[in-house]
């Protein structure tokens, strides 16, 4: 018989379940409010689920449903990000976006989209002719009929932001419990959360479990209020040579289900084409299919002709934690001191800080007495090269491990001893970019495996991971 996992001596004010971008933002906000927080994650690192793969856009909310909570939270989250970003040292590139109509039928829809954007409080919008839009981005195909310019859309680094949120939470005393899958939660005036890593007690609970949001609600004993329906998105990452041709986010006319296939630059100097929107049952496997990827490449070249034949650096697929409804599935159960932030689709990256503000407001309604709010500690994540001990005279002092992305040995070592160190190789890649460049680890994986031996809960499986 499997031995009972240990119970933790400590009891927490709030347990947050799920270390995606929303969970990390919630931990930060609650810790800033003075709560003693534990973040429970079934994977070996943050961003192990939906949050590891997305298009990295900080949205304005121009096409969000008017009057919706999602819109309010996107705006609140975006505003906080714009305020914090520069101080945090977070990447923030104001590219603006063009919502492009490629035929007359699509062009007829632009007026209504622009009106919705203005109704949503996004004022920096302009309806442009095809020629005027192309003047702002000459690489666009001359088939462009018309476009809406949304000047305030940004691209960001989708991995450093949540890492920074959690790092701040940890600096404020939050505890990060990895490899801890929730088995069952019981409430008797206090929550007792049985996990695969032990039992955690907390006075309140927040479910930010993303693709497992409905399952976690059920394990907490709540009757089903929503159902996660994973929606896969496949992406192609083009070589950095493509970047010069795509200075802006290029969106199609959206549908009810999806914003559609986007062509956009990344904060790392590549170009993304994707995502698809494919419903599937599986919550874990996100496969890429050659025919679909070829289709994305063809679509990209139709939009920006210079992308034809551009080398592909990587391909990947992610899963959106969509649900049976378009709206976020947010539930507050004061009698059980529980909040569920579910069905947070692809706008989660933009709305995460807003969702965290909202969660705090709901929790304040529980009347828990939290200790005094703390001042934010120094937020800026240290430059990794600066944090590792220097030995100027060592012959390997300047060793570059990943030549494609110019990642040094000291950066890898610093990530491994950082306040929220990677738990697996994907996490190391997301923190340092080692293995993310043109060779995709062909030249550096062996060295990385050697350097990380015994230091990652899930060691490097060469050739087995794409993020
Ligand atoms: O297809 P959507 O609507 O889920 O949006 C995907 C976009 O890449 C969001 O940034």
C-alpha cells in the first residue's frame, strides 16, 4: 500500500491551485495583500499547462464582449502590466495591430469591429484603406482591402512575466509546492487539501487549474458548474530573418470562436504564425500536424509575401482551457471560502493581473483577517549573468552554452539557483532561452544535460521536447 503523504505543519491563509500565468499572478496579489499563500502545482514547474504556449500578445480588449467581466479584467490586467512592466524589466514592445480584411465581405465587418472596440473603451483605433495600412507595414500583400489599426496592442515575453509574479510572491513568503496533484479537498471551516506531495491546510482556496479547472472543482467537492473543452492551437516559429518583415501584429477578421491565425513578431525576434483552433478531448497531448503547419506557412506567405520559403525555427502546439461558454467561468463560494477562476481562454495572459485583483476582491468578502499588506520588494528579476559568482580567471569564465541565443554557462547556473528554479528542461529553456534558437538544442543539449544533471526534477530528454 502506498504510504500516506505527509501533512504540512504549517497552515496557510490561502491555497492557490495551478501555477499557470493566472495562478502566479494571484499568488503575487494575495501575498502583497499580506496573505500567507501556498501555490500547489501538479507539474514540476510553473507554466506546465496552457500557459506554456501562446501568442504572447498583450491585448487591449478591442474585440472582447462589451460589458463583460473578461473585458474589465483584460483592461485592468493590461493597465497594471503597463505600469509595472518597465520597473520589472519585462519585455513590452508596442507593435500595434492591424485587423486585416482580405476581401469585400470581410471589409464590410470592419465598421462593426471598430465600433465594438470604441464601445470597449479602446480609443486608439483607425479604419484604414488597404494602401494606408500597407504604408504602416510595407511587407503586407497588396491584396489587402482595408484594415483597422489598433495602435495600443503590444507583444510581451509570456514566460518571464509569470515567473516575475511568482518570484515576487516567493520574496513575500509564498510557498511553491510542485509535483503536488490535488487528490481531494475537504472543508470543515478550514480546507484540508490532500495532494500527492502531502496534505495542505488553508483557510481559503483559489482554483486556477486551467485545463483541469473543472476537475479541481469536482475534487474540491463542488457540483459541476462548467466543463473544460480543450482547444488546440498549432504554431510555426519562423527564423529571426523574418522579423524585419513583420513589425506589427497582423490579425484576421475574428470569428465568434477565435481571433484567427495571427502573424506577429515575438519579443525574442522571431515571427509566429498561428494558432489554429481545434477542439479536442485530450487535456495533455498537443500534437502538431505537418499538413496544418504547411497550411499555416502558406497562409503567412499570402499575408506577407516575403515570408515564403523563410526557414522554420520551431513548431509547437498549445491548449486553451476553453469551456462550454465564451465567458470566463468565475465562481465564488463564500460559505466554503473558495474562488474558481475557470475557462480563462487565450486572453488569460493579458487579463492575469486583473484576474488577480478580482480574486483578491472576492476573498476580501470572506472576512479573513490577513496580516498587514507588505510593500512590494524589489521586483526586477536579476540579470542572470549578474547573479552567478564570477571567476574572471577561470578558463571557462566566458563559456557560451547556447550559441544560437547566446546563453552563457553563468546564466544557466544562475537560473538553477534562482528563487523559483526550473523543475524541468522546458522550464530552463523558458527562463534562459537555451535551446530555443535555430539549432533547437542540436548543439547545446548534451552540454545542458551535463550541467543540469541531478538538478532538475525532470531531466533533459534529448529531442523529446518542444516549447
Ligand atoms: O484564437 P483565440 O481567440 O483563442 O486567440 C488566440 C490569440 O492568439 C490570442 O492572443
